[in-house]
C-alpha cells in the first residue's frame, strides 16, 4: 500500500467527524427552533382563546346599541367589571372599543385612549382575533415590590359580534373562539399576563434542547462507532484486495501485474548499469486436454504443484509468477549471459521429469520454455515479455522443449513486417519477372534406385536476401492470410510445368504441398480441377501433400476435401507422419495413397542413432502396408540411413543424398533418367 495511505485515512476520519458534528448541530438547532415555534404558537392560541372568553363575559351585560354610541353608563361599567372579576389578576387590562375606535371601557379607569388602528381595522374586517406578545410593557404585578420582574403581556384584539351582547355569555363561553357569524359591532382589547406561559415556554425550550442535544449526541456516537467500524473493515478489505491484486489466488505466486512492476524496475536498473535481465516463460503442453479429461479440480491441483516446484528450485532473487492459465514466468534480475539463462531454463524443464501425483494418479507433464534477455533480444520490459513469448511458442511449434528468442521466428518483428511487404510485392509481380519459383526434388524407389516422382518446393529469390526457403516465408504467409495466393501460384506453376513435360514425353508425378488453411475449404479442389483441365494434364500426375497435424486439427472439414481429390484422380499423401497422433481408425478410413515419415525419425536411424527409432519406423511401415499405402522417407542425407530404410521396408525416399531441389532446367529428362545408387 502507498505510504501516504494512512494519512489520507486519518484525514478522511477527521473530515467525517467535523462534517458530522456540524450537521448534527444544525439539525439540533433546527429541531429546537421548530419545537419552540410550535409551542409558542400553541401558547398564543391558548391565550387568544382565554381572551375570547373574557370578551364574551365583558360584552354580555351590554346592549348592542352601546357599541354604536361608543359610551357606557356607570352601571354598565360596573356590570362589565363584575362580569370579568372572575378572571382575577390574569387580566392586565381590558378595553372595549367601538367600531369608530372610541374607548368605551378600560379596567384601569382610563377615560381616554387610542387603539392600534391597523390591528383594530384588521379585526373589524376579518372578524378574527389578532394577538401579539408585548415585552416590557412597564406594568408591575399587583402586590409586587418596586423593581420586580416586568410581566410579559399577550395583547389580543377580539371582535365583538351582536350575538355576544344582551346576556349571551353562556353561549359565547360554549362556542369558545367561534363567537358567532353576525355583524361585528366592536372590539375588546384583552391584555393577559403571559409571563407564566413565557416561563413555561422557556423551560420547555430548555428541556427540548437538552433532549435533542442528548439524543443527537447519542445518535452521533452510534453513527461514529458504526462508521469507524465500517471504515476499519473497508480498510482491511482494501488491504486484502491490494494484496490479492498482486498475487495469484490459486498458487499464491506473484501475478502478471506484480511481475510487470518488478520487471520494469529491474530492466531500468540493468540498462543504467549495463547488466542483463532474463525472462523465462513456461507453458504446460496439452494442459487443456488434462483439464478436459481429468477435470478442473485436478488441473488446479497440478498448477499448485507446478508452482511449488518452481518456487523451491530457483535463487532467492529470482521471481516466479503465474501469468494466467497454465503459463508461468521466471524473472532473472541478474543473469550473466544468454547461455546461462538458457541453462537455467533447461534446469527448470527438468523439474517436470518426475511425475506429478494427482490423487492416486501419476501424471507425466511436458513443457515448452522460451528464453529472452535484455539487452540481447529486447530494449524494455514490454518487448522482453513479447520476445520471451515468441521464444516459448517457437519451442512449442518445433517441439524443442526450450528455445531462445530468434528474430527469424518472430512473425511480428519489424524485420518480418518488412519481409511481409516484400512478399506481397513478389506475389503481385508478373510471371515473367516473378521472384517466386518452383524447384523439384526427386523421389527415389529404394529397391531399384530409380527416380519415380518429384516434390515441388517453392523458392523465393529475394532481391536483397537471396534465395529463401519455404520455412522462412510460408509461416509468414499463413499468419497474414496470403497463403492461398502462394498455394495458387504453386499449383499453377507445377501444373504448367507438368504440361510442358507431358508434351515432351511421359512425365513422372509431382507432389505439391497444401497448407492446412487450404485443405479446409473445397475451393482448392475447384482450383486444381480447373488448372488440370486448362492445361490438359492427367490428374494422376499430380499429388498433394498435407501435414498430419493439419489433418488431426480439423478432420471433419479436411476429409471431404481429400475425398473429392481422390474422386478427381489426384493422389494424396500425409506428410510429417508420426507426430500428429492420427488414430488407426482414422488412417484406415482416409482417402490417402502415401505416408511420408517425419524427418525426425529418419535422422535418428543413422548408425549410432536411437534403436527405438527403428522400432517406430518399422511399426509405421507395417501399419501403412497393412492399409495398402506407400511409405516415403524424407530428409535422407546418408547412405547408411538409406540402407536401414530399405531394410525396414520403406518404399521411397528423398533427400540430399540424391539431390537437392533444383530448377526445372536441371531436372533430368525422362529419356535420360536411370538408376540412382542408394548406397555409398
């Protein structure tokens, strides 16, 4: 975790504390303010109701006409005083006003006074009471000493209706603040002692404040505790997620992200100091088959055991990481040479020789390992990962186990991209100036030594790089998708050459290699059939060769294409036989005429080679002959090898022992063709 993270966490905690306290304080003030206003309004409503009752008792002894004249007799005044005497000291003062604003009665015996005209008029118009609290009115409570607390007064203007006069006190008292719906004939100004209500309101306000404050403090403590606990849990989760983000969850090894960070730092150090950093990528062969056949649980168990072996076999400074799936990486931060890195890679591969124990099952596992180094093969961490990946797939493709990065195997390198552009130019060039040419290598019958056919092999006469073999540009063409154009060129040139030879005599059959990309589509059959018809070439003179690995990869699409070729009369051969795991049942049902043994087995047959190879070749020959197929060995370079092949029953062979692939002009004409020696 970054070093600044704890400080940021504390800052966030303080920020939450400050904001939450301010929010709680604002909420408390709002609650107290709202509660205080509600209670104050209620006390005013209660006072207004009391003032309405006082008005009803004061107006009851009076006739309505007295309000019109605005003058009361002494008896009427005494009657009003007697009617309201029951309210005692709560009435600070009572005044009766006519509609014209004349003072009719005052409990303080005042004979002259002036009303609040605006309030009086409002009451006359609305026929509803109007109440106001007056502070510091300068009146001391009766019986109080000088200097006693000044009372708070609620001053209420209450409208007097005609129904309130003439002894309507009982009715008015029953109706409360609904004195009637008849005309307003005057107003009563009732001043009530509001001190007790104000004091009670202050006490209630203090109580509410304490309750709200206590409740909010308790709520804040609860929230703070909850937030604090949640924060700690989130921090722990974040720390665990950060750890897991850098480690593989299955094996516990560093993952791709952690490896990339470490590799970037080591590469920067090495480039600055002139050192060397190596990267070894390792991939388990056929891991998908293991998963599919044994289940993902056993697959995961295998990965865990692989991680344990790798972790325990390397130096402390080396970093072992799992990149995902069945791919692992080993970072060598200080390696002296590429050769040392390769030796370590081979030592790592030896870790897989002992079988892995999965439950009660012992499983033998093979790997493909790629090696790349900085500054030998790359200039930064990203390109180092890419070149090591290229090397690993080179090892897998060529089945060498371990491979060091080779630019010639890198189909995405700048040099390869330039070569791809040149290949496009070569394909588009006119036939008479084409850089692409077909050479022909003879096939020899081992019993008679006679030439019985040829294999057409493409050559690219590059203007700068000279003659290039198919191993250089065919993979590039397959990767870029222009392999179909090369196949059409090879078929066209070969069939045209067969037509020339056919016009001069009886030519021998010629075999053309078809890419796996070609034989998955019936379009190639249409091309062959059209070219044979166009140039008048007998179909039996043309053979096609496909690799066994291509056949195994997609038999459902390839077999129908082979069947059409067989129906057309074109012979079919399986090339590189022995490395593609073709089953016997497949071989029995395939429309093929010939098997070509992979040169890997042929090379081992030379004197001093592996005895097991003879057994394998003999088994291939017996199997092919049992199905009526010819057997051809390729890559024969020594007479001893040819002798062993003849003894094992191989029908035909080709290789440098007899001839390299040569241009059409150097092919021996049929009339001069004779027996070729098969021994030294």
